C-alpha cells in the first residue's frame, strides 16, 4: 500500500510517498481501508517536529480520516489515529466513530477534527445562548465555517473576520450576520451590532494578531477562547487586565481534553455527524488530492490558499 512519510522535520519537501506492507492490527485494533484523510495544521506541526505532535523521524503523518473496516464494511471515522496518510490503517477500535447512513465518507473525514473542535467550542468552552453575539476569526476556514453555523444553530449572532472579500462571501453564506475583512475595527463593530454591550465570546484561532483587541470586544464577564495561534502566541497576559476589561475569562482549550475518553469522543463526534446527516451542518470541502499530492496540500494550507477542508484520497493515488 501507499503511505506518506516525513523523513525528517522540515518543510513540505520532506513529505515522500512510499510503498509499504499493510499494517498488522494489534490487540483492540482493526484494519481499516481508508477512503479519505483530513489535512490539518496539526499535521504541519507534526511535520515540523513540534512537540507534542511529532511522532519521530521517518513516520507516517496524519491522524484524521474515514473508511471501512476490512472484512465487515462498517463505515467509520476518526480524529486521533497516528499514521492516517495511508491507504490502510490499524486503528484502535475505541478511537473509531460510526458514520451515519447518508453521510459520505469524505464528508465524515472532513467533519471529524474541525467539527468536533467547533462543537466543544460552542457547547462547552462557552455554551452559546440565544441572542449572544460571538466573534469568529478566520471564519472562512474549516473550523470557522463550522463554528459560524453552530453559533447560528444555537440562536446566536456572528461577527466574522476574514482576510479577503471572497472569503467574506463564504462566511456570509455560512450564516454570519456581518463580516469585517481584515482584523482592524472588529471590536468596535461588534459593540455597534450588540447595542454597545460587546460580544459574549470571541473564538480566536489567530492568536497574537487579534488577542489584545479581542479583549476589548467582550462584554462584562465575556469569554476569550483561544483555540489556535496561526499568527503566533499572544503576548503574555497581565491577569489584572481581565478585571479592568470587565471580569473576563480566558481559556486555551484543546480537542484532546474534550475527547479524552471513548465516551466523550463518541458523544461529540456523534453530535456533529448527526447534524450533518440532518442537513443542519454543511461541511465545505475545499479540495481533494491523491496521497502523492500531500506536499502540495501542505503548501496550500500554509499559504492560506484554502477555504474549507483539504482531503487526501488514497484510492486516487
């Protein structure tokens, strides 16, 4: 079978495709024929050798995908199976989630990591209530588009930020009430939209560029949820500033925390896939590549040339 390795930490050029034997499932594992693989920024961090993502030199990259269990045909998806950039994986049974009828496997693969992230952000990090205003940064990205839809599904309102007008149209189509192109002025705009009160929550996957202004966008007791740092880590925070801005909360959550048991994984992933099956959550797939196109997929992701989800499809190799 084919699999994508990174020979050493580095840029996209370190990704290579090899022919290797099928993996041998161990205790509690099953062999899965992979239909689609999700490409994520965490894969970039793994390729670059950043802890805790790096698996070591000459490893098969990736953790997310969907496919069918060999011998049974059961349709399953996952978000934490090492070595997923491959035609087959040996997957722990307790890390697999059943895919409902009516949800294509490529859509399931695209929904898992980003969909479960968006789900815990709106249901756990800050449970959005009807009428709440939320700021969603990078709203045309994979998580951003899903976040926008889930906030609206819970009765909230969204001020989105995007880098271009083209991406702004995608955010509007996902349900954003208003869009700021670029990051200048988003705090002032959400205060205008909310009648001067401010946002209940800021969902920030950008980090350094947006964090400080985000604190000024929040209403008293509002929540700053920093779930990523695409522009770098925010400057160190003086805790006392949370008081001066109105008794604010700041959280740096991770998906691993909210899916740390098989039961938690199945609850969150099941909720996401059920929304997809019911037509209440649209998962945008930006591009499909064969396994041999993994390098280009990483280049496009890092170059911010993507909207929605990038998938690899082993059978297209």
